[in-house]
C-alpha cells in the first residue's frame, strides 16, 4: 500500500511540476511577444530606410512588410506607430496605413525652389465630383490628380461620381490626359456612400454641406477652402488637400497631417529663402546683373514684404487666405526674376 508520505510526495510533485509548467508557458508567451515586437520594429525601421531611399533616389517602390501588423498608425507624424513602438521618419511623409503600400516622391515646385515629399499609399480610388466648369476648376482637378502615383500594384485609380452613380476609374496618366479641356459634364452632387479605400473630392463654389468626402472651394490665385464635416481649412497647394484627404477617414482627424505639412513647408521655405538671399548678395559682387540680384534678394528675404518674413508670419500665427495669396504672388515674382537672370546670362 502507498503510504501517506508517498501520496504527499506525489501531490507536491504534481504541484511543483504544474508551477514550472505555468512558468514555462508564460515565459514562452512573453518570448513570443518579444520576438513579434522585435520583428515589427525591424520592419518599421526597414520602412523608414525604404522611404529615405525613395526620397533620395526618386525611384518608386512597393512595400509589403506591414501585411501581418494588427495595428499601424500615423496619428503623430513624423512617427509611425504600432503596438510594438514608434519609429520617427526623417523625411516629409504622407502615409495612409495599409498592408501593401506604394511609396513615391513628389514635389511642390515654387518656381525658384522645390519642396520634396514622400507619399505612401495603399490600393485606393480617388473620386472627383466637379460641379463647376472653368479652366481654374479643371486645372485644380488636374493638379490634384497629379499628386497621386501611377500605380498598378497596389492599384490606385481615379474616376468620377455623380449623384448615386460611380463611374469607372482609370490610372492617373490616362485620367489627366482625358481632362485636358474643361467641359460641362452636368454632374450632380455625389451622394453615394463609399468604403474606406475611396477618397471623394467635391469641387464647387456653392455653399454645400456634403454628407461624405471633402469639399474644395477655390478662391482664385491657387488658394481656397477645404471643408470636411464641421471643419474648414485654407489650402495654398494640392498637398494641403491631400493631407486632409488622408486624415479624413482616420480616428485622429484631418488636421494632424495638415498642420504637419504646413509646419514642414513653411519652416523649410523660410530657410531656403534666407540662404538664397545670401547667395544673391554674393552674386552681386561680380558686378553683373547687380540690380536684378538686388531685386531678387528683396523678394526672398531682404525686403519688408518678403518670402522668408511672410513664411515666418504664417508659421507663427493663424494665417488668412490673403497671406497665402500674397506668398504665392511673391513666389511668382521670384520665379520671374530667375528667368530674367537666365536671359541675361547670369544664372
């Protein structure tokens, strides 16, 4: 017969074995979580390196590393975040999280200086609903289409909507070539509900309150307002509108990317104008094109009304459309001065 002591040993052995088994299971779970976290952080660092390479070499590429991520956010740019941590991006990035991304470089060309930025987009369809038919409105639609990539994998297409009807989408280059001349399409306000991978852009001067998408109302001279739900934003270039579009369907709202974009653009614009104004002072020492270089320097940073000073004002305060229109006018003046310098053989 088994003695009481032997029974006690058996019970204690089972308890101790169960305890160690519990410890091993927990350790395995922690180790698996740690391994997953390490892998996610490695993928996010690889994504940052890929973004850097596209920014430097201007060679677009696909990225499928996020396929197994349960959570990927861009709610605090320039940090890309997951459950495993954050990785800060060191180039201007406009990201819509997705499993399969197309990474490409685009530029805002101000005539005398370019602001380069990176887009990282999943498969999507951009849907236009133009309700006005002028060269300005059609040109805006072309500019907006041009900030998206020509991509088949993941597929990114552009099309139209009128009322409840969604018209077939096509790739970017074909769309831009098809809308070179404005024409009255007799479209009505788009009321169709779209899934998350659609971006609806209504272009109209009318005081509308659309139930979905964003409303873009041009004011002229490249500026206007963007309306999303109960929010309104001033735009001075198509990238403002893209920032609102990418944030409109997210939990963190549309203003995060918008503020990020303008903080980057105007701080870099201010520095670029200062450096270029310093260069114009050095070029005047050659005693050739002295007057033109002097006028350019005033426009860039030396004068009371100059690009660098207005960029600083916009960065430090709440601007109005007049500030943006004035800045666009100054940029055009600077561009024209560069053309004069080229014609005079000085540039």
